[in-house]
C-alpha cells in the first residue's frame, strides 16, 4: 500500500471527458489527431549512464517492436527485434545488407527498462511482490512533467537497493527515466540511470522491416552480438 505521505491519482474531471467525447465525433476525428505513444509508438534518444560513463543512441518503439541505431563506428549499427512473430535482425545501411539473429539470444538493449507506455505503479508493485512503495515529489525531466515512483527491494532495510521510475502522463504514462541505486555497504551508492530524451510520438511500421533492396548476409558467429 502507499504510505501516508504519498499522493494518489485523481479521476479526470467531467470537462476533460466531455472534450474527449466531442473530439472523437462518434468515431470520427474531425481535427486529425496527432500521433500518440500508446497507439503509434515513439522515437527517442536513449542514454545509459553508469560508473561515470554514458552512451547514447537512437531508439524507435512501436508496440513490442524495438529498433536501435548505434550510428557510425560499427558495421551493423541497426538492431531490430520483434515479438510477434519473434524475429531479430541487424541492418548495415552503408552496405545495404541485413543478417538474421536468433531472437532468443538477443538481450534487451536497455535491460529491464520498461519501454511500453501505460506504466502502473500497482502492477509494478505486484510484479515485484511488494506492498509498500513511494510517490516522490513530481519533477520535470527533458521537458516532461513526471510522477516519480520509488520501489525498494527490501522496504524495511535502510540499505536496500531501490529503483525510481520517472513517468510522464502526457506521454501515455511512458517511463522516461529510471534510476537504480545500490548501496555497496561502504558508504557509497552505485547508480545506474537509463533515460529517454527528445521523445517524439509516432513510429512508422516499415522501420521494423528489412528495407527493399537489402542483400541477405550470413548470420554472425555465436556471441558476435552483445
């Protein structure tokens, strides 16, 4: 359960519901609705910071499909993973080549960072088997007003590792930042931060397909892909 100092969501007002109803026009969108994260996916710049170092790259997400582009400096910069049906492949835009990967051996590029919109603190608590978690003060990150939800691995232990999710309601409850803090027992706290910056709703489905004209290359040897 939430502790007394934590705040809760409030139901949307009647005026907001009325606006939503009128804008749908009985199933017709007269104004032309802009893309939404929950229905159209998104594009962003992902960043992983840990131990004083950081790396960033472009990421595109639509549903359970993910595309990452590491940019220049690697022969196969683009990685695409799909869940239905399971598939993974790399692209070499410079050479117009692609090669298939074993989807079961490709690890999520952002680890356990939740890329799906619709984050729910209740579901996250259930997934972790916790009954206590915290609603921290709201804050702005990368231009997005966020709700901060903190989960401690062992709520009764002052030295417990913790995870804080920065959730943007304006982006359909997409997590735009995750902080993982782990005390080392010697007075130092190790921190790993994963961020999504410059989030832009909308991701075309063809970004998760092999482009026309690309030649198929041999699959990489075992362990060739991180």
